[in-house]
């Protein structure tokens, strides 16, 4: 499987999935991770910049997690978050315009390897279909 390089860890692409007007939407995303950047990525996320976290919260993102997994000698990041706002597209534009978040993305970008479908759209994270959920 060939993986292409593009942008960031907490990128706009993470949030570039289908827009919905409903509250409490769940999102799962996947992207590749450069093996030589694993420790750098972990280190960055051990101390996420406070203003980046504030922006995530201001954009109605909650229960945000990123997981790391090696599959067939390729490293992948899997993320999950819940969106509780009413205008996903507007909130993601707000995040995109935040200067601190833009700087964060520049720091995390060299770590990631977008999957072909995301790379073809100039994005980093690929959306995943939810096939099961229970509360």
C-alpha cells in the first residue's frame, strides 16, 4: 500500500468530513504516521499547546482521542471525536483561521502520511464510516 505525505496531526482535514446540522455527531478518522516521527508526534501530543485546546473546545469538539497502531509494517493514527455544535462547516472554518492552530499544524505536518483518498483532496485525515455504536 503506497501512502502519500501531506499535512498535520490535528489538521483541518481531520474535520473535513460530511457537514451535519445535528448535534452530538461522532467522527472517526485515519491517517498514516511516519515511523521515524512516532516519538516526536507522541511528544507533541503529550503537551498540546493550550491555545490549540481552547480552539478545539470553542469549535465544539469533545471526547477527542488519537490512537496509534502498526498494521503490516505501516503506522496509522486513528482519531475519534464528538461534535456538539450546530454548524460544523463554520466551526471548522473558525479553527482553520486560528493562527495558533495553523502554527500547530505546521509542526505536526511532517509527522503524517495521508492515505491516498485524503491526499487526492489535499487533506490529511480520511473519514471512516461508523458501522456500530452503543451507549
